[in-house]
């Protein structure tokens, strides 16, 4: 019976028919999606912290407003991604609990510190840029609610990317100190941004199945290559050097060659030992715990109001 | 330049900026995702309003920009209300601070949007819509917290009590306020009783007790601030002070 169902399911996928919440789906498909969508939602929420770190120190009012609005967009993305995950039969509370207890992962990039204003630009350019590379194909992901959420997320992300790049462009035309700030920031964020595409295809445990299910459309290495190719010209316009001595055009491949990623660093951060892993989770847990009395009050109030209405009716 | 009018506009801008800055500190730390988003929205409204006021002030003072007012003035040059620089502490204090101010802010904007100064009335008309929402947000939360759990009741009552002495400053006129009353009929003394009635009604509905005190806290409009404003400006102005004369 399940075999028949599974075949019908795979046929649908192969014909590019979207899977919707009420459709039958294999348990592992459901699990894989919950894992991926919730990781994505957590990344948005934890991702608010490194940029939120500069909200009170933005260099002028225009930038302050733009940064606040950007971080708010991320909260919004988190909200509809949690909602998309909930269509698969999990609750937001359970997912948040998994984040707080370290069971669920989020994008490792947010475990790096933002130590200068230039980081607000670099995060937009490189981090949001890498996220877009990863996410645009997800707009055609086989699961309907996720694909639809991603359409909106990607629109906003590409706005963020342009905004980040524009911050850097301004620095590149500024004083010596601003140019240094820019180069230093690119030095720190370049390699972690390349790591955002995940391990090489041969070391990526979930990739093959995700491709068959059309949750994923391109391999980690393919997307990483595309990203590098796109960044080189953008770096030239900014007048910054990408910190990779092996980066050079390969005529034969029609792509840029680039150096080996430090996979030890990658796994160190993924396993929870990056520069900010502890801080990030502690901050999220504190916000959640400090807010408990507020959430309880809202629930109690809503219950009282409902009872009052009942009495009137 | 009309010094009184200019000071008045700066007073409005400073109120918006400092409260907006305080609320923006919540960004990423809210008690629940939806409230995080709502607080950020409100912070954005306030900072947006500050920009409109500072831009207007800059038209009266050749060579100045909005950022000069925000980033290059000292504590004693800031004219915001003392209440607005008080720390967020917890969600209850944040709500209490906004609740008292939002209701006052709406009353002021109602007068300003039909006052004879066209520039100010245009800004006020736009801000009025935003602040109507702020009032709904903060008063709904006063009710939820007041009539929620025992703990939330205790916490919001404490916050309302602690911040109440600062509300006297809303109605204690500065020279700029006196000028606005004489020239444009923006008369604070007429707003005081309206404010009390509105606030008291909501506090009562929230099953809370209206605080009273004979000891007001005054001075913000004259630049006599609490110790907290200096730290706000330290963060706010860090980049402009560290890298002067740069374009961002």
C-alpha cells in the first residue's frame, strides 16, 4: 500500500506537481522538510542578532532606519517559515525548544561577530548574496508552502543584498579609514560565506535524497561556484581584494578556481564551538525566558476575555 | 531664525529619536516574535518622525543636516522628556513608558495637525496615524498585563508607579512650549486633564491603580537629563564621533 503511495508521490514530484500539506507524503520527506524549514527559520531569528548589534550604533539616521527595517524583515521571514513548518504538523514552540536545546541547527555564519559597521554591508553583500544563491532555487521546491514563502523571502533578500552592497560602495569611496574597514570586513567574512553552501557534495549527508525529492535543485558545490563567479566582479568594483591567493580565472572550465575551504573551522563552528555560538543561543534563551511572563499574561487575558464574551452571549 | 520655533521642533525630534532608540534596543529580544516585529515597527515610526522634524529644523538653519542634530549634540543640548530616556528594564516598563507618552503624544499631534504652521501640521498629520496605532498597542498591553496573571499585574503596576513622576514634565511648559501656546494655540495646560481622563480610564479597565505623587521629575526640556542619556548618546554617536566628517 505504502509502496503504491510512495510511487504516486514520486510521480508527482517528477512531474513538478507541488506537494501540499494535506497530500500524503513519506515520513522521511516530512522530516527532511521540517528539518530544513525550521533550520531556515532559526537562521532568520538568530540572524537578527549580529545585525541587531549595530542598530543602536548605525552611523546616520538613514542607515539606522534601513538597518532596523532589514532586521525586522528577518523576523518576518522567521515568522512565515515557522508557519510553513507548522503545516507539516509541528508547533512553533517545539521548534524553538529544539533551537534552545541545541537539537536544531541554524546557519553557522551567524556565529561570527559583527565588529565594525562595514560588517553590515558585508553581511548584505556576501551573506545575503550566498543565501539568495541557495534560496532562489527553493522557490521551485516541491513543497508548496515552503516554495511560496521563499518567493517573498527572496524578493526581500535581494533588496537587502543591494542595500548591503551600497553600504560598501559608500565606504569604498570614503576616507582611508573607511576603506580599511571595508577590506578588513571582507577578509573576515569571505571564507565563512563560502562555507554557507555546506560541505562538498561528497560529504553532504542529506543532499542526494533532497535532490531526488526536489527539495534541493543544485548541489552545494555548484551553488558555491556560481557565488564565487558572481562575487569577483563585484569585489573589483568595490576595490577590495578577496582573501584567496588561489582565486583565478580558469579559461578551460569557464569558472574561477578558488582555494580550499578550511573544513576544520567549518565543523568546529557547526558543532557549536565558533566565536559566538554560545552568545547567540544564550541571548535567544534569555529573550524567551524573560518573555515568559508576558506570554502567560496574554494567554490568561485572552481566556478571561473569551469567558466574558460567553457570559454576555 | 525663530529660536523658539526651532527649539520646539528639536524638542519634538528629540522625543521621537530617544524613544525610538530605546525601543529599537528590543529588536531581536522581544518576548515573542510578533511583538518583536511590532516593537520594531514602532521604533521605526519614531525614528522616521525624528528625521522629519530634524529635516524641518535644518531648513531653518543653513548648513545643518538631520544628522547634525542627532549625532553632534551633547547631553545638555538634547531637549527630550526625561521619561523617554529611561531604560527598557522589562517589557512592562517599556509598555508603561510608551503608554503614558503615546497618549500625550496623540493629544499634542491632534492640536499640531490643525495648527497654523503648515510644515508642522503636515508632519503631525502623518505622525498622528502612526501614533494612533502606538496608543492602541500600548494601551492593549496595559490591559493584557494588568488583567493577565498576578505576576503581570504586579509588574505593570510597579512600572506605572515608577514612571508616573516623569509624566508631570509633559505639561510643564518650556519657553518653546509657551511660544507655541501663544502663537499657535498649542496649549499644554488644556491637555493635562484630557490626558488624565484617558489614562485613568484605561488603567482602571486594566484593573490597575492610578498612581499619584506630589514629587514631579522635571528638566529634560531644559537639557537637565538623567545619567542615562549620556550612555544612549555614547552608542548613538559612536561612529560619527570616532570617524568625523565621513559619509556613510
